[in-house]
C-alpha cells in the first residue's frame, strides 16, 4: 500500500492534509504553529536536505527559523534528533513542533501573580481561582496572559498570538501549579515534555462521598459530549485514551479528599472521570457536583449562608518536569488554597469518621 505524503503515524496528534505531493506547501502551516506534528516523507522528494524540505512544506516559516529549531534538536527524524543537512528518504518519519507565530498586541493588566519559581527560561505560578489562562473569543481581558504581558517583557511567542508563554492550561476555577515559557526554545522543549507525557502532574480534589476502593486506576476514553458542546464525556467509540490514578487521602462522612495522578492530560479529565465514578468534585455543577453550605456540614437547620466553597474544589498540587535549559529534574508545589483548606477544616471538625 502506498503511504500518503504527510501520513500521520501518531494517533495523538492532529492530522495533516493527505493530498498533494512534496512539491506543494502546507497552506495551513500558520494554523499548525505551536502544535506537535508527526508525518512520513512522501515519494516525490524535491529537497532531500531536512531544512530545505521543511521550508518547502511549511512556507509560512523562514529557513533561518526552521534551521534554528533543527539545531536545537527540535526535529526528530526516525525517532532521533537530526541536523539541518540530514538527507531524507521516502518513508522517513518526521516529528516536530513548529515555531510559534508572532505575537499580536495584547492589553497588559495589573493582575497579581503568585510566583513559585522564576529564572531566565521559565516562570512557575500558583494560579488563583476564577482566572482564565488566555484570551479567547468573547474574553479578551482579565486573563493570566494579560497579567503576564504586564509583569514580564520576555515571554515565548506562544502557540498562537493570544497565548504567549502558555505551555499548558488549567480550567478557570482550578488553582495551582502552571509553568510559563520565557523564550521560544524553552517553549518547544517544555511542550514536548507534556506531549511525550514526561511530566508528572498531581492534583488534590474534594469529592462527594468516598470511593469503595482506597486507590484505583480509571482508564476511560474521553471525547466531546454528544449533545452539550461545553462538556466532555466517556466515549468508548471515538474517545481518546485518558488515565487517572486516584488515592483517598482522607475520608469523612459524605466527602473525601483525593490525590490524583494524571497519566494523560485530556480536557476536563479529572472532572469527567470522578463524575463517572459517581463521586463528582464538590461545587462542579457541570459534572454533577453540588455547592456545600456550612449548615449542611454541621447538620443544622437550613439557613441563608454563603457556601463553604463557591468553585470546583480542584487544585493542581505538584508538577514535575525537566528544566528546558539545564536538563535538571524539578518539582514545584502549590499550597492548598484558602477556600479548600477552610472546607477541609470544617470537614475535620464536623464530619470526622473517628467522632
């Protein structure tokens, strides 16, 4: 069987166009900027040198920019870093993350940041609740990116014009550790670690009820919900692999504190998996969690009170990765936010199983 030009060999990555020959350029190269791409070289080679070949395929990028990416070992050929002069053959497998596009104008905003770590290459912050990571349609202000461009002159150009420095994301109401790249080389090196699942992410969540097993692995594929656009769900038919390992750290009457290790990084993965387990996260109304009031925890008569926690009780606790410049293993930890800490103290006071 003839292998199509640009045939994607990794099911985890976006598909590239499969029509045309190697003489044609990829018009979508600007849209693919910042993404990890995996494809095979076709049979109609016009340029055998790797740098010239990539220039022909991705016309939106200059040869100088692509050569820099190759020299920094950002392009693999048949699973190994290659040189610009590498001679290609039909069927060779190429794996790269395209350079990010130039950053457009963003409005700096003086939003406070809780910085856990900083050097010339990256920044690690403890993201607060009710903060969207980057601007999107209908939301151009009040995001983490607006804060970053206010506080920092040096950021990587990001995977699109509205995401300078953003290597990975957290949901709006999820708190905790988030890493930001300060230059393009650090950006693609960090991005590759996330894409290759070389990072270790651990979360804490307060959920309704207590799972029957003290620890277990949830391996259920995730996909977009068939009827509700903003939701995800378990989709055995079309879903992507999603693996979450949980451990019960503390159990209370009606609630528990879980530690969660992610083996994959799908959108809403923890929230969907815990909902599927019938133990949704407290206050996660999208996936079945309920807001909890003091009178409920204290078993009192219902009263008009503010909830103990008004957002999804999920926290990105630790993140382990390799430093993009030094290669040193690093681990970052964000302390439990006040609202989750207050909720836990109320549970320990009024819902302890020992009492």
